[in-house]
C-alpha cells in the first residue's frame, strides 16, 4: 500500500512523493528534507500547510491529496531561547495555537514590520525621568540635643519640618547609627540618594515623602526605645532604614486592588502579585543603578546581595494583603522567640517595618489625625476613579459611607493593636511609649462624632 503526496516546496516548485505503509514518521521527515535539499537535523522545523492554511502534522498518517491542492512544505530554523529573548524587543513573538499540532513545537519568530515593541518598565522610566542636579561637598547637618533626643521618640512632631529638613534628619539618623562609617557610604551620595528618593515620591495626600519620613523616623525611634539598636547588626539596621525610605517610592495613589482591576502596567508586569510593593522596590534598585545615588556602592557583592534580599523581603511584607498571615507567623514565634534564630530575626525585621508603616496612631493625636484625613482623601479619590472607569467599587473608600471614627477605631483595634502587642512580647519598653499612646488614640476615635 502506498499513497502519493503532492507538495509545493516553499512556494518555489511542486514535487510529488510516494510513501508506503511501512514508512516511519522519521523516514517521512527525512524524505521531506531531501525533497527540498535540506539536511535533516533537529534545528530545522518542517511545516505542512493545507490549501486553506491549516497546519497538519508531519506524519505518515497524512491524507493523500491532489495535484490541484498540494500541501505547502516550509522549513524554519529553530531559535535558541537566548536568541528569542535577545531579540524580543525588535521581534514579534507569535504563538499560534495550531502550531501545537506540530511535532516540533517552537515559537514562531517573525520580524515586525512596525516599530519595535518595548516592554515598558515603569520603575526604570520613573527613575530616568528624575531630573536633579547632583551636589558635592555637602556639609553634614548638625542638630541640638533636644532635637536629636526628640527624634528618637514617637512624639516627634513631623509637621514642624519642611521636606529638605527631613532629609537632613534622615542623614543624621544614618550618621548616628554609624551606617556611613560601617558601609563606607559617601555623604554626598547619601544626600543625592535621599533627594532622588524625595523626587520619586508623588504628591499624594497620604503616600508621599512625608509619609516615608514618618515611617523611617518611627523605625529609628522604635529601635532606640526597645534597645534593638544594641542588638541589631549593621546590616539589619541598613536594611531597615533603606527599606523604610524606599517602601512607597512612586506610589500612584491607588492601591493594589485598583491596579489589578484596572489592569494597569504595574499589575500586568507583576502578574497581580503585590504590584505596588514590587514597583517601590524596583524603583529603589533603579535609583541605586546611578553612581551618584548608589549608597551601596562600597558593599562587596556578597554583602550587597544580602542587603538586597533583606530589603526586598521588608518592602514586599508591607503589602497589607499579607498582614494577617505574617502577624500570625510572628505570633507563633513569640512564645519561644530566639534572637539567635535567623528566621526569628528576619520575621522581627518584617514586623518592625510593617508596624512602622501603620504607626501614625502611636503619635500624639495632633500629629496623627491629619494623616487619617489625608488617607481618607486618597481613598475617596480612588473610589471616584473606580466609578468613572466602571471598575468594582471599594466600599471602604466611598465618601458617602465612610465615617472617620468607625474606620479608625476598627483599624486600631483589629490591625494595629494585635501587631504592636505581639511585638511587645519580644521587645522591651513598648508599653509606655507605643502601646499606651495607641490605646489613647482608640479612645479618642471611639468618642469622635464624625
Ligand atoms: Zn507606607
């Protein structure tokens, strides 16, 4: 038994071949290669198209055809994955479902006739857009003892300071924690880095540079109050301070739920996995790619990798979607918390940044309350956007429904108190300076009428 197969070879000429029932698929493939004067090797893909364009398997099961409707035989060279990646900016990767029927499944690469497709990297774009004049020979800031003592307290009044003053205070913290000496950080670089970070924060009502300063100052305060300053390694201090500074970089003012529902670039690039936190972190590391702002330039490769790992862990932990899981894991450790256990120490760092991030109500009401109004304003703006864009509405951001007193009472009771109380089981001196002020805030919001 045999059958004749009519072929059009790469649109150039027609051939007819005969295959027998004993012919194997491998022999059939070699036969097809020979017809076109190709040497059969694994780098070549054969494709057979029917008259209507359908791709059919290269197999001896192939149906006989007629001279009027020959199968079109084409050859493609396979690409190595590295080649595909390297040309991804200038080539279009076409995945054709029908190709799955092919014996050799490979993505089809065709040169795009239009402009090269570039995957936007929002973090890179943001940092590249920052225009700043790098300064040199900057004088180190000096503050009187009253200010430097106050800086270590949650009662520090951030509203007395302008943003450039906050940068000087951040610089002081790095100096006081001896991070410049330990990591050989050039002071000009630190100053340029902090100014660059300031410019990478957007002017949102809440997620702005002042929030970044508040979180960092609370971290600095907590590690002093609890004597962690004597326990933490320089690396841990560096990770915590840099993570606080970086943790909301380029926050767009709408949360992860919005990013995902609106299918923003951030949600698509990070596949809905903490898109904002991933972005903040990426912006930070792009800032470090500039020599003028690379505060980690003196670190050895190994040290840099450890610091980078720690910062990524800390920033990703600030996604509130992970809050109960992380706090639950930490609570399980508090019974036998061991400072010699690396896993316990890492979890403590995550708790520190998470608690600093939501710590406004540790501050006196006069300092803290404007933040509630700012956050609600940012929420309401998101809700307005959701309505305009026809997205699912976040009920907790609806200006017609939200009441400041109940929102804040619930937040303090169910989010703040559990994490701070868990930390108080492991860290000393938390009650008077941290837990008690939170309870005072709770009482204030429970009595508030608006
Ligand atoms: Zn934050």
